């Protein structure tokens, strides 16, 4: 089944400045959100403890918050976790200073004892899991997450530079930087929790996006041999149109899987699927309107420089 006519001929290149303006605006919003709001780091990065408890019936969230406030944990984050009976309690580093995992387990038991009177006569509160991350571990994970993204950019820069040319490598890495910062900006703007799962999603988006970009670059190289006397604008348009059907089909397939994960995968991978859904859309956009047009701009700059030197 073909969703895109194989003979389609869209002039993508002529719209590149509008595309740059849209991407630039989104990047500005993302950078502003990161600078003013910052990322809402999860316990993986900030350090602290997380508890999952189950009540025999719907959990009284307000009463839980009052009860925790009475034992000095009023700032703990309390939220439903997939069902009204399941509650997730997050205690950040400020309440865990100087404590180890054993002490955190004792605190967890103290919390369960505090919440048991709220369960009524139908049963007791069940402690499903307890996780503890120390502040030093959280700092190391933050640094390692940043370097993982940077190393991926550098590896892709070298790979694309060797396989194609530097102008292609520059366009590919610029589009990946564009993708990553838009995803980070979305999480900063919405204040959704930024955890290791989201870092994994960002790295997955980088792999997806560069794969899409390489397909277009391969076609540009093939069309350059076939259309030797045509300007680069025509070649890029031809390559993008010829790969558009493949790009749309792959993106739609991935989106269907991610929608299934989003609606049926549970709270644990909710943010992962959100980041990937956003990344697929952004990655498809950047492979068409960031990577290839950047190659064109670089070529124009190179020709203008050669003309200036020649004159």
C-alpha cells in the first residue's frame, strides 16, 4: 500500500526558510524553558527514595498528604500509579540527606505504618516496592547521561563525515542537536519528570533520526550522479521526494507501536513513549527540513567563498 504517490514532486527546498523560522522559534522556546523552568529531574538524577504502595480500595490522596506532613514529609510527591488503589510516593534528596538504603527501608516501613490507619477495616496498606538513589549516584547519572548524548553526536559526525562529506556530517549533527533540544524543551515546558527512561528515549530518537537522514543522504548522492548538470536544489528535492513514501510509512508504523505503548504500556514507560512519539515527529521534520537544507546552505557558503577568493 502506498500512501504517497511515487511521482509526487514537492518543492521542499523553496520552503526551507519558513522551516528554519519554525525550528528556530521552537528552539528559542525550548531554550527559554530550559533556562527559566529547568528539567524536572526524577529520583534517578536528584537522589531520594520512591515507594509504591497499594490500598485495599481507592487511596485517599488528601489524607495521605496530611498524614505524611505530620511525620515531616509534607513535600513528598504523591500520585496515582495506573489505578486508584496504587500510589507512588517520591521523597527527594532534601529529606534523605545522610541516609543510606537501609535507613530508607526503615523510613518506608514507618510510612506504611502511618498509612495503615487510612486503609479502613478492609485491610492493610501493601508495600509494593522501595527504591533509593543516593545524591552521589544521582550526580554521576546526570554527568553520564550528558556525555552519552555528546558521544553519540561525535560518533555520528565521524561516521557521516567518512561515509559522505563534512557538509553532510555537519547537517546531520545539526539536525540531531535540533531534535534533542526540542525534546528537552518539551520536558522543561511541561515539567514532566525527566528520568533515565527519558534519556534512553532521547538516545533512541538520535538513532531513529540519523537513520532517516542517512536514507535521504544516500539518495542525494545517487541523484547527484544521475543529475550531474542540475543544481543542488533540484537534486535535494528529487531525493527527498523519492524517499518521502518510505519516510512516511516507517514513521506511521513506529507511531502506531508507540501509541499502543502509550495507552496500554502502563505508567512505567509512559514518559518513554511520549518522548519517542515526539522524537519521531521531530526527527522526520529535521531529516527533511534541517539536515538536507543545511547541506545546501553549506554548499552556497562554500561557492560564495570560492568566488570571493577567485575575484
